[in-house]
């Protein structure tokens, strides 16, 4: 490109390409740091907005007369940007059963406080699911064993965290699903023939409790103990 010099040349400088590249890289790094500094992360000082997005889960257990309704409200951080995240902010539990009112209120306040603390709050799911009722647990429809009502609350929170992407789901692929359904049909047919043609239930009556998914669906299949619900196998 030709340029006409109309003034007096007072001096000149040769630009070093390496120096220029370093300057551009430094400016880009500073800009990136400033952009990251503007990203809002979950912490105690985050103010509650006037409206939160929530989900309500109905829980009906055989050990209580009335159902529980667990509502988890989420806050949306950095809305509209590439760093947008949905994180649980508070939880409420409502029920007509007032027998457990005190510990339910205490539990909701503690869980909400952990949510607002920020960081990785997924650890709370395993802590709640590990709570056992000294009176004994119960089986949900489908054969899933619940050791306590508190554990049921933990499973609801886990389901919610999976929905918003905080916990990865370990879903089986279609090949595994088809294989388990085929084996389950064979076992159901054999069970029905042994019982004189009785209707098959959700899982075979002879099934054992799976240690991974807590479902009564563990059967001996092809010489190996395999869960018909989650696919967990002792043979790998």
C-alpha cells in the first residue's frame, strides 16, 4: 500500500513480529481475565431474585398416610450468556402429615443453606440416600427399595440435579435395554410356566435386591448375577 508522506520524518522504529505477537497475546489474556471476572458463581452473597424457576415432585410412601410435595427452586446465573447455569437455590417440603413437621422444616433449611453456599453440592445426594430408618425401609412400585423417607428426598434431589445437568445420568444404551428386556421376558416366561401360567410382575419374584440401584431385580442370568433394572453385573 502506497502512502504519501507530507510531513517531516522525525524518527522511525522497526516492529519486531515476536514482540507484537506477545503484546497481542497479553491484551487477549487480560480481556479473557476481565470476562471471567464478570461471570457470576453461586455463593452466599447472591441475592434471591423476585422469581425463581421451580419443579415439584410428589412422593407417596407406604409409611405415611399423606403424600409429600417436594419443591426445588432454581436460580439462573449469567442468564443469556455462554456461562448460563441453572443451580438449585432453595427447597420446600409440604404435607398434610404433621408428625414429622419439625425435622422436615430443619432439613429444608439446611439443604437450602448448602445450595446457597455454592460449590459442588451434589455430595448431599449420597448423604441423604444413605440415611436408614431404624424401623425399616420400604419398597416403591417397581421394586425400588427406599431405606427411609430422608433417602426418598435424596432421590428426588438427585433426579432434579440430573434434569438441570449437575449430575450425569447413567442411562443404558438401546442395545443394553433390548438385551435386558429379552432376558427379562425369558425369565418371566419361565417363572410363569413354573407358577402354572400366572401373570408376570414388574420383576421376577425370585429376584434379589441390587446393591447399585436398590431395586429388587437382581437375577442369575447366563451364569452371572445381573440386575434387570440398571444392568449392573457381577461379571462386568
